[in-house]
C-alpha cells in the first residue's frame, strides 16, 4: 500500500511502526514455539555463568519504555546491586523477566503501574513483578503456567489461546533450580509473579565436579553436562 501511494505521507511512519511491531510479534511467537518444543524434547541448552541480576534486569526493564509510554504505564524498579549473584544463563533469565513484564503490560489498563523488585531472602534471590492489571480469579490461578492458556482481557478469565510466555517462564526457572508463583487478590485487583532462584552463596554452582554432576547424580553414571541433564529432566516431566 505504501508503494502504491495508498497511504497519506504523514501516516507512513505510523504504518511502518505497525508493520515492524507485527513482524516482531510473529518472530517472538515462532521463537516461543521453538523453545516449547525444545523443552518438550529435553533439548533446551543452558549456557550458565555468574550473573549479577540487577544489571541484567535493568536492561530488560528499560527496553519496555516505549510499550509503557504507549499505554501511559508507570514501570518502577528496585534493583539493589547487593543481591548475591546466581549461576545462570543470562539470556534465559532475560527471557523470563521479559515474558513477565510483557504479560503485565498486556493486561494492565492505561494509566496503571508495574513494579519490579529484586531482593535477597537468605540464600535465595527473588524477583517480583507486580501490576495493577485485570488480576486473576482464584479458580484460574492454578492454570496460568499452562501452555496454550491465557487470560481473557474482557472477561478476566482464563481461556484457550497462545499463552506460551508463562509456560516457558515456568520451565526456564525450573532449569535453574528455582520456582515461580503467581498470586492475585482477584479480578481487577492486579497480579504478582515471584521468581525465586538459588544464589551462589547458598549452594555450589551447576558446574561442580566431578563430571558436572547435579544433586542426585552420584552413582548414576550420567556424565552429561549439568544444563543438558536439567533440560532433559524438565522435558521428560511433561
């Protein structure tokens, strides 16, 4: 339509932005589907390293500035650098937070708030994403991490759909020996997601010798790299 001159010149920038946004959504969908299949097959690989969470998460939050501005959302962050580092795949942790914030942006009405908090509890690091969005009814909370299930923005219920982001979050967090939970006071009252990860101060990293063994591996003879066995374990549990 642009080539044919069917769009007014002053509307071309907006049209290009729409095309770019839709193309990115399609790419994200394909990426999510591929990740879900790798998880199911147990072939998802992690590349762990020592990660300082505050710096990594700050970059993710800043990337949502345009989306937040478009809906007049306020995104605030409390990311103390004093939180102990974790042994993790940086890109996958970014993906976890990106999916959680994306979910909050999608289901928070214009003028709402999203808060991202990082804190340490003993030998665990917690990242908490809270929004003032549509909330989740109590009967729907057990299903929020299921693939192909997503919230209905009109009826505030869980419905069939391509809700892959939270399902991937659950599996990625599990691969890092962590947990993720969702809580909500009910429809219209916002939602809180809490990711808990073990810090390096609380346990030996996944690369512990001999043979990169994980807890429970002794005597099994399984000498595959730890991340590979974690991914295969998560995949076989589905």
